[in-house]
């Protein structure tokens, strides 16, 4: 059984609402059966960026050589900048710091193989997709329960966040198709 949950969602300064902060944060519990990959004791992470990266794992492997979180971690500490990309594998790039948790994920025969250090698990693809959809629903609910975001003044930032949410919605729709 997969647990993929956000604990204590908040904005970067720890507040429950901040119209100027674009990235949601929180502690994460990620486990498969008895293998705990991330626990709330590991600290806070950027859950919005993690949500998009996790959506990308539904149809893509995540390895050091072929990352879905290019220049970042699957579960990143930070998502400082979100920039649109052209003619790239993904529609946006999310730059962070040098801290995060980076489990590997491989797809094979309708299963997802997870690995982080000495921990390894294998889950059915549909179970993985449902866990990821549950995670992103938590992110979306947090945003919905807060004040709408202030308009982004910088043109590049605005384009980046537009690309972020467009990719999010597209991948969410594709993920929902997998569960039917």
C-alpha cells in the first residue's frame, strides 16, 4: 500500500495563506508498505513542484540519467524559478537548490519499481497513479482554500507559471485516463 501525503501544508514563510507565494510547501509522508522513503521528520518540501514531477513519473522513468525533474530533485526543497521551455522534453523547468530527495522510478510490465538507497518496492502502475492523483489533489485543495494568487509582474515568471499549470492539468487528465 502506498502512502503519499502532505503533512502541514503551508507557504514558504510558514503561513497558511500568502497571495504572493506561488509554491506550496509541507512535510511529506511517502511509504510503500513498510519501506518509508520520506517521513515528516525529513523536513519541508516544495509540494507544488513535487506534484508536477510526480505527474511526470506516470509515463516516464525518473533516473539520474533521465530525470523528470531536470536540474532538481523529484521531491525538491525549493522551486525558486519556474521557466517556460521551448523544444524541450517538458513545458517548464523548475530550478531549486541542492537539497531534495530523489528516489528512482522505473516502469516495467505495468509496474513501477521504486528505489532509494537500500529501499526498493514494486507497485502496480494503477496504484502509483492513484497515489500521485491523491497527492496532487492535496496540493490543489490547499491552493483552493487560500486567497487567489496575486498577479505575477515578471513576464518570464508569468509564462513559466502558465506553462506549469497547463502541463499540470494536461498530465492530470492523462493520469485520470489511466485509472479508468
